[in-house]
C-alpha cells in the first residue's frame, strides 16, 4: 500500500485528493488535508475516483463498428473513414465536437487547439455553447479578452449576490473554489451576507441570508433595475479606467424597478434595496452562473453582472470581483485589439462564429442540410451531445446519417454508439494533471501539478498520443510516430526562448515538457534561469499539496486588452441587445416553463455508471409546485407527459414547493435507455433526457449559446 496525491479532475473545484494505492489499483480516495487550496475538502464524486477507473464498462480497447480491434486497426479505420471525405469535400465537411472534460485534461489544454488548426475546419463545436459562452462574450467586450473573467473574491467579500448558481451541489463554476460551501459559510461567520436569486429553493438558497425567487430568464431585468437605481440615486462610482458609461446610463433609464418588478417577480422596493446594499457594502461581488448564461438574454445578463460590479467600485478590488493570475500565463501588459465575433458564419442558419467556434445548437442543421460544405464526418472528443445539447432527439437522428464518425471517449454511450471508431484514452490515474482552465478562474492564486499515479498501460495510448495521431491523419501524414507532433509543439512553445536555454526543459512526458515551458515563462516562473527562485515543473513536482501564490491581486490595467486600454462599459452590440430586452418587457408571460438542476452526485451525463453515485432514490424527477400540480391534476409520483416545441417525454412528477409556481424542473444528463450503449449501471436507472424538450432554434444571439432554462412546456398526466 502506498499513498499518492493528485488533483481531482472531476469538476472545477480542483480539490487535492489523497489516494491509497494497492499494487496497481486506487483503493481509496479522500481529501488531502495538507492541500494548499482545498484543505481536505472532498465531495462524494471525488471519493469515487478509484471506482471510475475500475468500472468494468470502461473501454480498454478501441472499437470499430462495435468490435474490439487493435490500435493499429483502429487508426487505419479512422484514416480510411476521414481521408476520402477531406480529399473529396474539403476540411469543412469534417466537424469537431469538444466536450466538457477537455477542460479537465492536459491533452485538452495542449493538443486540442493544434488539432483544430491541423484540420482547418470552421465546423468546430463545443460544450461552451451550452454553458458559459455568454460570459466569454461579455468579458470580451468589457475587457478585450474573452478569457479575462473576473471571479468573486469569496474569501474577503462582505456581500455576495449570487444568481443562477448552486455551488452547494455543483461545487462552483467559473469560480474555482474548493469547498465553496465552506467559503460561503465563512462570509456569514465574519459578519457578511450572501443572497441567492433562483427560481428554486436550492441547498445554496437554504443556507443563504436571503433567497429571492425569480421568474426564469428575467435576471437581466432585475440587474437593469439595479443599474437604474445606482444612477437614479447617485450611488454609481465611475472608476477612471472605465469608458463609455453614458450609453449604459441611458439604456438603464428604460428599466426602472417599477417597470421590471412584475416581469422578474421581485418587488421594486427589494430591487432598489439590493442596489443600495451593493453600493454601501464595504466590499461586494455579484456572481452568476448556468441560470444566467443558458437563457435567451445570456450575454446581456452576464454583462450586467459586471456592470453592477464596476459601478459599485467592486471590480479589481479585494472583496469584489478580481482577475486571477494562473502560473502558466504571463500576466504582463500587452496592447489590445479588442474582441469581435462573426469572423465566419454557419452555413445553414448564418450564425456568427464566436471564439473560433459555432453554436452546437446548429450542428444538426449542418449535418442534415445538403449543399457544399455539408458536414459528413464528425470527430467527438470527451463529449456526449446526444444528451447534453438542445433538441438532442434531432441531433441523435442526424448522427446516424453521417458518413463517418470517430469518438475519443472511454465509454460506449448515447453519442459514441454512433461512432464508426471509438478510441478510449487511458484513465485519469495514468495521466498527469494540471488545470490549464481552472487555475485561471481560481478565487486564490495557486499552482499544482500531479504526475501520473500509475505507470502507463502499454495496451492503451495516452490521450495526447491519440490526439497527435488524429492530427497526423487529418494532415494526411499517417504512419508517422506521434513524437513528430510532440516535438513540433515543443519547438513552437520554445520559439521565443534563446536556444542555449532549451536544455533546461524537463519532463517525463510530452505534456509535462510543454507545461514546464509554460510555467517557466509564466507569471511566477524562473524565466528559464533568469529568476532562479521561480516556478518550474520540478518545483511543482516537489510540492504534491500544491504551492499557494497568495490572495488575488489587482490586475488593471495589465489585464485589459481593449483597443482603448480601458474597460469599455458599452459596445453597440450590447446596446442593441438591451433594446431587444426592452421590447421584450411587454411579452406575454404566464405559461409553465422548464428549468434544469444539478445534484451533488452527478456530473453532467457521464458518471451515472458509478454505483455509489446513483444508489438511493430516483433523482430524475420533474419537480412541480403544489399549486400547479393541483391545477393540472398531477399527483406526486405520477407519470406526466411533458411537451415543448422541440419534443416530448414522460417523467415522474415530484410535487414540491422547492420550485416556484409556474416553473417545473428536470435535471439534464439522463436518458440512458438508448440501444447500442454499454453502461450497465446507468441503463438500470436510465431517467429521461431533458434535452428532448430544449429548443435548438432559440439561442442567445450574441454568443450563440443554447437556451436550456425557461423552456415553455405543456404538461398533463400521462
Ligand atoms: N438541459 C441542460 N443541458 C445541459 C446543461 C444544463 O444545465 N441543462 N449543462 C450543460 C453544460 S454546463 C455542459 S458543460 C454540457 C456537458 O456536455 P458534454 O461535454 O457533451 O457532456 P458530458 O456529459 O460532460 O460528457 C463527457 C464525455 O466525456 C467522456 N470522458 C470523461 N472523461 C474523459 C477523458 O478523460 N477523456 C475523454 N476523451 N473523454 C472523457 C465521457 O465518457 C462522456 O462521454 O452539458 C450541457 N447540457
Ligand atoms: N454535482 C455536479 N456538479 C457539477 C456538474 C454536475 O452535473 N453535477 N456540472 C458541472 C458543470 S459542467 C457546470 S457548468 C457547473 C454549473 O454550476 P452551477 O451553475 O452552480 O450549477 P446549476 O446547478 O446548474 O445551477 C444553476 C441554477 O440556476 C437556476 N436557474 C435556472 N434558470 C434560472 C434563471 O433564469 N435565473 C436564475 N437566477 N436562476 C436560474 C437553477 O434552478 C439552478 O439552481 O457545475 C459543475 N459541477
Ligand atoms: S468538489 Fe469537484 S474537484 Fe472537489 S472532490 Fe468533488 S468533484 Fe472533485
Ligand atoms: Mo458546464
């Protein structure tokens, strides 16, 4: 028996795990009490880390048409499937879908962008457009860089206003904060407060000082009401680094609290009160997540969150919202060009490109619609769009019409069952781990690297090797060793480093060497010998519990990349959306709408095969308020037929006052009863797929993000 330490790769909280290893198995996982960031915190998912590796349904050999083959045969089949399509129809005929775990793997952080470049297709899709794309766009406009996202300074704030987030179950998102619940309780313990805005009484809402029920999709009205009050009552402070304030003042004029109160369901006096509290608090932070992004006005809502942070003087100050500085990034000031979208448009619906990708809500259109550049082949990497994207019933059908599909995924699931070839990567225990995405979103600066816990499995290539092989295939250079790709990426990473220092780079694996380069060049790095005390891969390897880099520090102006070098409070694109929002004030509202929810023991669609996480009572229920249940003659536990514009399903009703009247809630990521999958535990408790109801035709126009909350539905006993 031995002990090993490793960052948990299962959610954004980046907890340190202490693993007990017996020979070549992880027999226990618990929180690492000495970890500099998580201090021993672990959730039920992290505690099953070993069981995930041992899952008998996990693929250990590649599949071609469902049959196990050798790796050589599998890559030959990919080549035979992809090359003719690229040669005959061009790269546009091949689409890529990148799922959420790419943000949790080193191959995702280091090899996916080069693969996209090698392929040269504009048909790139990802889970970002069913998630956080509105935040990227609003931050792109405000700060000039869509990756410059401020996070709430949880550990120092006096007042936190949280909209559409449930970190008690999700453990936080776009704010990496191991033990998020503990950090929220600490706000209260030091005399501060937090307020939750949600159409459901979540576990987070139960712990809050106040819970405000809001009608789904209307947070932008609440926030504009707050902005209106800040100006009307002269509470707004305008920091000197902010420009284009006047247009916001003018737009806010149309949204007095009295006007928006009925729409969002929060009394005008409470809206004004929130504005006053935010302005008066010594420090305050407004934070929003899934419930503010996956809605029709997602980008405006995400923008207004930071408008309020800025106008209350809370941007870039301790206790407000701040920009983290990750160890692999430089943090140095650079002239900015600003941010724009629409460098190309989708072929069928003409939707603008954002951050190099197109909305996944239009992937089925691109597959189904004949014409030049029709999508005929699909590569999925760590994604399950058949359960996670809107009107997934339609996408499911579209996937069966593809000429060729290859999936890099450890499971034969609802999506990969369509793949001609499935390439399963090594499990997490045999991979190194560094959080390229989440260290840049952490509420405290820190660094951690976990080397592989077990030696490589000779029968299964590392995911970096798999992606390198795919790169060679799309480039028409198959047959070569993936080392060609690894060497080329290292050469590119080192292009600004004097040649005589290249020998300093260490690492036992291609991903480790690329990380070492990034760390040495990064904000805390050794500068390739210039700053001998600075960070290197070896230093991180010698610190298995991570290295604390201190509380967040102010980063304006260095963090800004706008053309003006200021925070640009309003751009014409957002002003136009605000106008659309104003027109929508008079819309008919009152029908039943559907929202989602997450449960502590779930992880989107893919961890329902771990017995410890699915035992107990059925969680895939349709929550409905007692008043609605009575009106519609629906009894607790009874089957109900739910229909929307996109489709229908039958779910079991759970009558509860945890949802507000007019709102029903169904979790996503279920529906494991499709034929051709190989996830035995999940199939025993399949649940239903809530994305059969979400509508691919309704999107947030600026970001292309899907609308997954506030879906109009009709309901009757089944
Ligand atoms: N209605 C509704 N829909 C939603 C949401 C919602 O709130 N409501 N949330 C949305 C959000 S926020 C997200 S992020 C998306 C997620 O959408 P997706 O990313 O499409 O789906 P996941 O369920 O995360 O599936 C992850 C896949 O990666 C595989 N996998 C796991 N680990 C690895 C690995 O190390 N390597 C590789 N190659 N594969 C791996 C799993 O087997 C699984 O197939 O769902 C979205 N869909
Ligand atoms: N246990 C668990 N943890 C996870 C995941 C998981 O599936 N399970 N998924 C991970 C992923 S990929 C992500 S992106 C994060 C998401 O992290 P969170 O956003 O914190 O998670 P959700 O539980 O989706 O919280 C969204 C909340 O928004 C509310 N809501 C819905 N519509 C509206 C609205 O219009 N306005 C407001 N104000 N609220 C609304 C919902 O009721 C819900 O409580 O969680 C991550 N962590
Ligand atoms: S909170 Fe997230 S990172 Fe921490 S143990 Fe749970 S799944 Fe892992
Ligand atoms: Mo997500």
